[in-house]
C-alpha cells in the first residue's frame, strides 16, 4: 500500500509539474504577444467571429454578440496594459513557480500522511 501511495504521489507530481510548465509557457507566449503588438489583429478576429449554424438553437445571438464585445473590451484593456507587461513578466513566472512549490509541499505532506496512516493501519492489524 505504501508503494501505491508514492506511485500516486509521483504521477500527481508529474501532472502538477507539467501543468505548471504549460502555464509558464502560455504566460510567456501571452506577454510576448501583447508586447509585440499582435493584440490588434487578434481583437479584430474576435470581434468578427461568425456564429456557428447550430449555435442559435442553443444560445441567443445577442448573448454571443455581448460575449464578443466583452472579449474585445478585455483585449483592448490588455493592449492598454502593454507598457506594464515587461515589468509583470519579471515577477509573474517566478510567482507561478512559487505556487508550484507550495502545491508540491502540500502533495508531499498528503503523501507523507497517507504513508503514516498506512503504516499505522498495518501495525494495528498485527
């Protein structure tokens, strides 16, 4: 049972680390996209998304237009924040890794607790 606890810990840690790595890469990509001014074509593309043919059956077209307007406003707000992106990049990626470390410590504590509980359970059986 103890081996299973540590195998599960290893797998969860692997997925946690992979997710963190992906979050870091997406953050770097997004800030680079904002920094080089590529947000304007993206915002125009969001504003011009066509409605899918089956979508009006499920959603009101006015609601989709409202969502497009909110996405456009959000992208414009990000464009206005471009001067701060390079400064933000200096602390955002390390912050992601700090959150990863806290999560890893939490996972280690859970695995250690499960290991202790399985040890205690096997002692009570004998």
